[in-house]
C-alpha cells in the first residue's frame, strides 16, 4: 500500500509500520494457534520527542554521520510491540536461499516478524494455478527426463532461458535456476513456503501472510478468466464486490494461503487503495437502490471477508490497511461492527510529518470502536517508482516522526498500539517498475529497526548498526556506507552503488578520454552473476533492463561508432 510521493499507488499515503504483539511467536509444528486463547497484552509506551539535527558521531574504529536527537527515550519501547519487516514479493522476490541469510539478520536487528505479501509468488493450486508466477515458490527439483525434454529450448542443462547462471553438469535430479513451463514442471509444492516458515520459527520471527482482498489485485484480474470480476472493465486493479464469484474466489485464495501458514496467528487482508470503487454499473445500481455510498459499499465487502475468516478460522487475528477507513464516517464504521474483528494498520511514509496528522485518524478509530491499531513506516520503496538507491536520511526521519506519534497513544486509551510494520515496497503496483532491491536497502532497514528498538537513533543504535553490518561508517545525508560490509547481498549493494553513481557519467568520460567499455562489460557480467545468486531470471533481466542496459547500450553504440571512425583513417564514409 503506497501513496503518491510517499509510496506506490495513491497520494499522501502514510508510513507503513505494522508490528505484532509480544508473545505472538510462531507455534511449533502444524498447530493452529488461533484455536487457542488470542488474548494479547499491549501497552502504549511513551517516546520522547526527537528533533533531527546534523551531527558527526565518532565511535571506536567507526563513525556515523547522523541526526542528533534533542532528547533520548526514557525507557525501552520494544518490550511489548511487534516489529514486522514487510517483504513485498510482487517484484524481485528473492530465492529462499537468500531469505535463509536475511532472517537471522532481521532477528539480530530487532524484528520479531515478517509480513509476507506473496501475490503471484504463492504456489496456488487447482483453479487458482493460473495466478502463479513461473518463478513462484515451489520445489526446484525436476526429473532429468523432463529437463531433457525442455533443455533444447534453453541451452546446456542448468542454464536459464535468458542466460541465467547454472551448473554445467547435473546429478540425477537437477536443481534448475529456472522454472519450466507449468505443463512440464513438477506438481505445485509448498516446500519453499514451509522452508520459509521453518527459517522464521528458527529465528523467532512471526510469519504474517498478506492477501489482497479488494484493491491491488492486478495479478488476478489481468487474467481473462477473472476479467468479469473487475469493478471497471478497463482496469484490473479492483474487485467488483457485487458479483458472487468475487467472494467465492477470495474464500479460495484465503483458504489456500492460511492452510499453508498453520503457525501464523495473524493474517493481513490488504484492502487499501480500492481505485475506481463506485464507478462500475453494478456499484452505481447498488448505491441507487440501497441509498448507500462508496463507504458503506466498501464496508459491506469487508464485512463479508471478515465473516468468512471468523467463521472458518476462529481465533485468527486480522489486519487491514486503514486508508479507505479514513474516508468513512464514525457512524458507518460503528454500525458495520468490523472493529470487533480487525485492527487497522495506519500508514504514512513521508519523511517528516506531525503527530497531529495521525492523531486525527486514531481519535476517529477510538470513536468507531477499535481497541487496537498498528502503525506502518517504510524503509524502502516510497521515494520514487524507479528509485534504485535508498535515501537513508529520508527513511530514518520517517521513523523518528512515527516515534513522536507513539507518544500520543497513551492519551487515546483504550486504544492500544499492537505493533509496527516496516514496509519495503518493491513496486508501486503490479505493473510498475522495480524500486530498490532488498540488498541495497539492508542499511536502511538496519537503521530503521534499531531506531524503533531504541526509541531513537541513539548511540547504542548506531553502534549496533555498524557492528551487525560490518561497516566503518554511514553517511546518512549522502546515503553512503563505508567499510567492507558483512551483510547478505553486500556484493550487490556495492555493485549497484557503482551503477547508480558512475555508469551514466562513464559514457561522457569514455568519449572525452577515448576509453573503451571493456571494464564496464566485465563489471556487468559480474553484477549479473551476483544478482542470479539471489534472484530469479525474470528479476535479473528486468532490473538490468531498467538500470543498466539503456546506458550500456549507449556506451556500446559510442564505441561502435568510434571504432568505425578509426577504421576510416580519414576517408569519407561510403554513401
């Protein structure tokens, strides 16, 4: 859920910080934790006001250029709140092998949960199989008999269709770095989903799946099979809530995802930015016949979704983005009764905002009957749809602003803060280009998590960030890190830094100094190899096409023309 300049999808969208309650750690085995008592103790801890100022802090063998805090927090705000790190898998979904490296880091930095927005990366089955990406999480083991049927289209065994790195020889079972067509692949498997949950449990991270149930459903409605479920025929982003097949489809989606997350105590139903709601003929007819408005129509659909969840999965706690609720009257919210079954996640992504901007929403939710809320900040993916390099200062300031909001929560009793979601958007929507890659945003995530853990970017927070990431210094305003770095994907971080800072200017430099492009060609080959270690081939190709190829192609054209001129030796070109 993103908004305008602050994030994908809409204007003036708040920061996403949804966290989870203490004591929500994943249950073992295949139990259904929601069948047990779901009581939760939450408090609204007070955070002292923090005012950013420039300062350079010297630490032993390290330093951070950072924001000075006027006051320090008087007590630890981490004791009772959940801190979820949002993994937006609608683009650049990492391989499970990379998550295996990242999850321990998240836990070490203070996270106690992950919000998994699978979208088409979930291995849907049956009639929903059409929704799966070719790279959806699943078993990667394919019998050699099937490999050789398909290998003629791909080249040597173990190499992807678009040049993905692979192994030259194969054992009896070949772990492919690509996925064959669905007709040739193994039956859908939840092996990867189970592995993700095992890793999370090992590192004391609660897994909260997110399933969009109203808007941002392009990955569903783009298929001809489901076009009749669109609110407006031209746009695939929002469901028509009046077609019976819509709820039937959602029940199937939710059931498949929940079934494979038996350890989870929570589910997030999205429901943000339902663009064009009320513009379809069915909606117009409904509002006319029922003397209703868009708000009551929205709530009717949410009631149906919550009704299904509470009936089928008793005790499972539900979250939803809050932006659509802001437009609905207190009376309508109270009459709907949804406050008994769901907690709103209040999001805002701007670097600097006043607590009063959020307090007005919180006051409304208290009056509407909600007893608990979550907050949502952003550590990446909200400063531009094609942003490739994460601005550290911007995201830190977003979290400092949220800490000031947390001061207000005790004044709004009985409203309780249950947790914070640190969102990391990968696309503004299903059809948008890629934002910053996760390895590039690890320093930002570390800074933001430690800021929440310590109630500010304190001396301890700075020390912890440098120690855990293996850095010597961090320059916040320049969004630069110095030192070797020892975090997962640091090689990609350094290479993207070169692309971001030097590739474009190298074109002019190559002309001025008559230097050729061999160095960049070698660099790009190594960059591709590093990306292929973490991402599937489609992500590698998309990121390269967006951030490297346009500039490298210009460089190649310049080199080609330069060599042609040299070959002429002063002779005019042939006509």
